[in-house]
């Protein structure tokens, strides 16, 4: 009598290993990985140790048992007429083309350039 190979149909998720068990396949995550070996599969516990392990548009962050590279602009909120630019592992808000950053009423914002001055209250310092 020959033993059936239950792993031949590849029943495990990505990164998981398969072992024949009594009457079925047994899926396992290899040492150093976590996850559901039957569905989404197994992932490395550590994707990064420091920001330098990630692209410059991402930062190394802890998420539960995993450390992973996350885009620095994923949760960065920028004001109107500006967008987040990932640089040096930080998200920086930058004015869109045609707009200039101007501090107004104690807060910086992006306004159309050139800005028409009204009673010198809305003028940039160099005009």
C-alpha cells in the first residue's frame, strides 16, 4: 500500500510548508514567520530593522508582532493645494505647482502665486 501525497495539490498559503499527516495535509509557518498557513500564508516577522531598510518614501514601523515598511504619506494629512512627498523617510507637505507656501494668521498654507496684496496683510515678506 502506498501513502497518498496530500501536499501535491499545494493546499497551503504563500510561504507555508506542507507535511503529509494522517489522511490530510498539514500546513505550517516556518520558523521566523507568522500568519495563517492555510489562507493568507506566512510572512517574515521582521521586514525591516531601521528606516534605512526601507525605500526613502517609507519608514520602518511596528505593527503588532511585525515590523514593516509603511509609506510615510499613508496617514499624513496635507492642507488644500498641497500634497505629501516622501523624502528621507518622512512625509513632507509640498505646495502644488502654481501655489506658494505663505504663513497667514499663524498658520502656513498654500496660496495661488503671485498673491495679490490687500492692505499688506496677505503679502509675502519679500514683496
